[in-house]
């Protein structure tokens, strides 16, 4: 992995060096996130810093400056002996520096040390994550007078404007890590599905799935959603308070984070095998839309086009269900499906479950070989419509863009055919 991180740093340096002005990238560790008063959430490293270093060090700043003699520098404070007693030692900065071919700077005043490393730079790529040295310098530079900025960067740019271009296309190592996360997610879902029955609480299933992740040295990539009946019509439902009932559908949106890489899968499962016909029809409509959207994923395709394929299938399906009336083409043109399919078709996936993208606000434009995206159409009914009761159906997979099309990395996670699902949950 050391060689892999060196290659990533080299690629970033090359990108910085290709600009007509001198540029420097500064990436810092995430600050600890406070849960309440003096207690904190479990620490998670900044995704960009992990991408370049593989380190979990909580007080590290990486400086990349191709115009300088020392192009790669790691900055960290000296180890605090009191903090060491309470929290243990941080990973060795010296060892990490040797593995990356970097220089190291130890300073009690990290901000000043990084500021000095920025001298002679015209453009600085700095973070906006509050509480990091990188973001603190960005805020400082915004308030200083032009006179006091002599020798310091004249322009400051959001760091992710650069790092997103590097991270959005995954290398083979990253793809393999996402596969591993998918395998563990599969095992957890398959195990938990055997316990699905009327009378269970949504929370019981969520806890079971997340327990299995942690049992295998992984974490939930996000809060697991388990939503039955009308609960599933809320896209980010987290109450987990409803009881499973016979004849309803159960939506599970989950995924583990293993070795810092995420999986993200949604499956909709009948609580009992005798699924009412209207619910089965809604399910089949969403499944057709997902299969069509996956077939549309290929290099050069736009995510808006993939979304359009799913929207077309869902519009025709909603007409067949009696939910929409009129000419399907006109209905699609007017966006008549949007009250029932209000979200996008998917997002980038990687170190972050909603990973970086090359467009504005992390959006994905044109797909490229090596990108990993989710494909997740759905239909949601907050109240009954005709014979369709209040419900939500979403089917989501993680898809790798290949040279000629795509590969579903989560194909083995959990079946999608209703008859196959019923064989598991019966």
C-alpha cells in the first residue's frame, strides 16, 4: 500500500505542477467530533488525507508543493505525554514520512509551520472543514490585509476542487476494497433476512445488521435504514420504531465501511411470502427501472441520461398501475413521476458513501471507466393510491463503469427477484 500512496501523491504533484502558477495542496486530519460535552464519536480520518497517506493519525497535515525543494511534507505536533496516557500513542509520523518519501516537521504551532510552508505559493488548495489547520489558515487568509499577505498565497481554492478529480476514478485496489465491503454487507443481509417476521421491530433488524458489521471489524457506512409499510415512504427514515406486519414490504438501506471503503445497498423485502398483488406490481416496476438504468451505465454516458432511462420506465409503470393517466411521453416530459420518484438515480461511491464527484456539489456528469456509482430508483407512496397502500420500494446496487459497459459489484449481495427473496425469508 505504501507504493500505492506514493503514486497518488506523485499524481497530485503532477496535477499541481501542470498549472501556470505555483500551487500547494494542504490536507489535515479531521478534528474529533463531539458527541456531548467532553465525549466524542468514534474517530474517523479525513477521507482525502487517508487517500494520500493511509494514516489514521489524528493531528497530521500533509503539504504537497511541487515548486519547492521538499515537495512532500508531513506536519504534526510533538506527542503530548498526558494525552498519550489517556488515548494511547498516535501512529509514527517518522515511519509514515519514510514510507511516503516525505519530510517531517514537528511543531507545537502547526498553523505557523504550515503557513511558512505556503510562502512562495501563488495558489493554495485549502480545506473548509472547521477545526483543521488547513481550514483555519483559509479563514485567516480571508481576513488579512493585502499588505500582510506578501509572500503568501494570493488565491485560495477549496481543496476538493483538486482531490475530487483524483478520487472519482477508482484504481483496482479501491475496487477490490469495495468488493470486500459488499461481501460483508451481503453476509449481514442474508443472515438478518432469515429473522424477518411479523411482530419484529424495525430497530431489531438494524441492530442485528450493524452488529454483524462490527463483529467483522467494519462499521456501518451510514445509519442503517429499516422501514416497513408507510415508514419506507420517508427517504431518510431513522425512527426505526414501527412493527413489521404481514402483507407489507420492508425496505432496508445499508452498507458497511470496511478498511475505509463503503458499500451502499437497498433491498425491499416482503414481510411475508404472500405479497399483495398491488405491492408486487410496484416492486416489479422498480426492478425493471433499475435493470434498464444499469444497462445504460457505460463510459461517456451522463448520469442525467441514466436517470432519464429509469424515469421513463417508472412513468410507464405508474400508468400501468393506474397512478398516472395520459400519454406516457407527455407525462414523462412534465415530470409527472417526480412526486413518486423524487431523488436522483445515484451517487459516486468510495471512501465516502456519498463520494466526491468532478462536478459542482460533488455531482457526476459524464461517466468514466473506473468510476463506481450507485443505481437506486424507487417509488414512494406516503398515502394509499387506489389499491396501492402507503409504502416505499427502492432497489440499489453499486456499479463499476468498465471499458465497454459496467459491472454490478453488489450482484451477489441479496437477490432481487421476489420468488428468490421469498425463499430466503420464508
